[in-house]
C-alpha cells in the first residue's frame, strides 16, 4: 500500500513539473496561424476585408517541435518567440521561389518511418506521432510567436535523439546549398558530400555555433518599423499540445507560402497606416 502511494505521489509531482508557459525544447505540438492576433500585432487589427481574405490560413494545421526559445522580452507578457522544426508526411517538396532551397532528400525520417534516399538515421521519439510517413525537413524551420499559456506536456511526444543525429543532416544540406550557389552542379555536389570527390577551393564558412536551428533558412524577428525590408515575418500561432486533436497535418511548404502571403498583406496595411491622412 505504501509503495502504491509513493508511486502515485511521484507521478503527480512529475505531472506538475511538466506544466510550462511554452513548449519545452524538443517537445511536439500542433499549430496554425492566428490571423486576428497577427494582424493585431503588425497592423493594429487590420480590417474586416483582410480578416476575410486571410481567414482560410487558420484552417491549415501543422505540427513540429520546439528547437530553441528566445529569452523572454522585458515588458512582453503575451507572446514568446520560438524556432520550430515542422513535420511533413513524405519527402521534401521543392520551394518554387528558390531553386537551391530544397531537394526531396533534405529531410530526416521519424520512426517508425525508415526510408530515405540517402539512408539517414531515423529520429527516435518518446512515443510515436499520430500521423504516418513522417519526416522532418531540414530546410523549412520557421520562427513564430506563441501565446504564453500554461499547458501540461507530460504526455506529449519528445525527440530523444542525440544532437549529431539531428545536426549532421542539417550541416550536409546547408553545405549542399552552398556548393550549388558557388556554381557546383548538383551531381558533383552530391559526390563531394559523399566523399567521392574533393571539395573545391571555395569559401565554406563553418557554422557560428552548434545550434540545432537551421540558420540558412530560418526566419528572423521582423523589424516592425520597416516590415517590407525584413525577410522574417514572424506570425502569431495557435498551438495545441494534444496531437490527436489534429487528425491531418498540412505540408510545411504551405506554411511558408501562407506566411509570405500574410507578410505581403501586412506590408500593404502597414503602408496604409503610415500614410498621411
């Protein structure tokens, strides 16, 4: 009886310890763009026309895990800015606006999925994701704001792999893109990555740090004063830590396209707000 009481008390303590305002690093959650909150943040709420045009973005649900969290910003008690690595079903789709941005093999399988064109080691999780054929793209990391809300993550899947299993594919794919931009053709770039051919004498800068965030493609925090000049529109998201609440997830390529669409509308609205009356 005493043993059962001890176990029950321990489990309750562990459960309480997993209450967080934001997703812990390496824990999974689902999310969608919060149109109204993003318009409020960037455009003083926008207008009914913009809300109507962008409302369809909220219907698309995505999943991913928290890679990194920014330190709390003084005076901002509403949102927290985090970096997210999304989940996709199947291999990576090309990004139409950037010929160097993605290739089908730019991803890492998530167990129980093991198939990969370059035989990459699959990622282990504390429990399976509720969707089939899951991969993490290495080139669609995104930066976003999420509301600060207490949630319990004790039953949420968590990435359990060592850093090299995650970081090595990121570095390989980043190097591949650098080779393409340096004028190396795709076939030769793959031979270089596979160690069959020596690297050419071009500048291949090492990463600045050992972060798990893909720096090549990651969006940056926007400067609200000059939104048009900034490449990193940072939308507000709605999140859910109970993954089974979302039976289907959208491809993260669609997330980037939605973000770009939203950003263009936000630029238009911001210009109108700054224009003299």
